[in-house]
């Protein structure tokens, strides 16, 4: 491709570099995701979520003292203000979809804090997002919100906010691995939205609320649920190939396969596949896991047969669905749970863009008419 002129229009800003960042590197050609210098495979299954947030914000892993202080700060800010919970109650009374309620609640999440302290607002957003999601789910189910118990880790506290019960260790670890895996992923639509908003010297809460709004759109937030629905519809290994052939021949997309950026296997899928294997062997339905594995292998084989050379591999949605189902989350919580994890990256990008202190102001190419002349109303 030749060099672009200053006025070249690129639909969707495809391939346009809009920022420099130390936070994450997405290499679609080689199937790599680097998070603050660490391959995602190195980080996700080992770190706590608090360590990942600290790493994104400070560009270093915390020592024991720093981690203890950071966890304490987050724990002290966990509980959303009463007005935010009242808003969630009103939304639940109208049965508003979870992402719609989360977009509303994000803007009200820090009403009890000073509006000019971006760092503290970022702490509060990270701390409160899982409690907000948990509270809304419980309100929809006719239950009262519960606050995670003192001393609970981030993933453990999220599951407690949802269920009111202390989760099994293997489920909390599986959820933590998932949250780490999705914490940041380059210049995606919601992250770009957050950086644009913060670049105007607006506040972190406005930026994260905008990011939630961007993630709410199905072209970005994705649909992990349908990837698992296919596995359930297939039901048994013998049905996998005829079912998938029928889908492909009908021109339907196989959910959970192919990615706009990754031209080989999505590295996040590998991380979540390993986490799902551990979870299902320790605490889950091994039959479902083995069926999903067979469906994945069959789908990859058929996609290569029908669409040779396109290298359509498993993406993060397939194993997200399997893992979150194994933890016990309903499909309507898959995207809100993604939001809980991605808040780490959004806030980190906000802090990075704020330090740059330069407004993001691209140009547009005008395509409308010119040389029009005003015609009085009575002559039209």
C-alpha cells in the first residue's frame, strides 16, 4: 500500500495509528497480545486482577506492600453511593437490559467523590463496577444487593456480589483469569471512545461512561452467548459435523471463530481454553467441555475446507462462553462481566491520555453539494 495523503479517507480508521501506548500491543499477524510487556499467556493465569490493574496504571508489578495498600484502597471504595443503587432499582423495575443499566450507573458511580480527582475516580470505577453489576442482577431477580465481605479479592468479591455466597476457589481463579485476559486490548472502539473524551480535559467518569456506551453496541461487545448455544444445540459429538456443514452452506457465520484483527488463533482463546479445562476437570461438566472441544476442532476443519486460506481460528468468544458458563454466570452477564475486566484498561488509557494532554481531533472529508444559493420559503 502506498503512502496516504493527509486527506485520505480510511473507512473505520482501519490501520490508522491514533495513539502511542505502553499498555498493550496486539499483533494480529502473529497471534500475540502483549500487556504492559507481558505476553497474555504469562500474565493472565498467574496474576490477581489487582496486580494487573496496578501494572497497567504504574507500569510495574507491585511488591507485597504496594499490593496490600492497593487492595485496601479498592476495598474501601467498593460500595456505590445510595443514589447509584436507587438508579439501579428504577432500571430493574423497568427490566432494562443489563448493559443499558450499566451505562446509566457508570455516570452515577462516583457521586460521593470529588469530581476533580481522576485517580480516585478511576479507583472507584474499578472497585465499584463488579458491585454495580452484581447489584443489578440481584435486583432483577428480586433480591437485595450485597456488599462483598472484607478481605475478599476482586474476582471473589464480584461473585459474592452476584450470589451472596463465597465462591469455590477454582471458580474465582477461573473468573480472575478471564478478567485478566480481557483487561486491555489495544485501540478498540470503546478504548478509543474513552481516550477521545478524556483528551478534551473531561473527566474519567465521563470517559468510562462513553466507553460503556461503545461496548454496548453488538459490533464491539460481541455475543459470546451464541457460541455456547451452538454447542448446546449440537448436543452430541456425532451431530457436530452435519450441523456445522449446514450452517456454513447456508452462509451463516460460525460464532466464536474468526477475528477482525487476529489472522491466526486469538491468544486469549488459548488462555481461556486452558482455564476452562482446569475448571471443568475440577468442578464442572467434563462431558460439556469435551463436546465443546470436539465442536471447536470440527469447526476449524470445516472452515478450512469451505474457506481455504482464510485461516479462521477460534476467537475469544468461544472459550469466554464456555468458561463463564462453567463459573455459573447466565449469558446476559457475559458482556457486563467483560465490562468489569475492561474497566482496568479504560482507566489506564484515560490516565495515559490525560498525561499526554492533547485533544484528539481528526479531520473529515466533505462529500455533500457545494455552491448552493438560498431560496426564499415562498419560492421553494
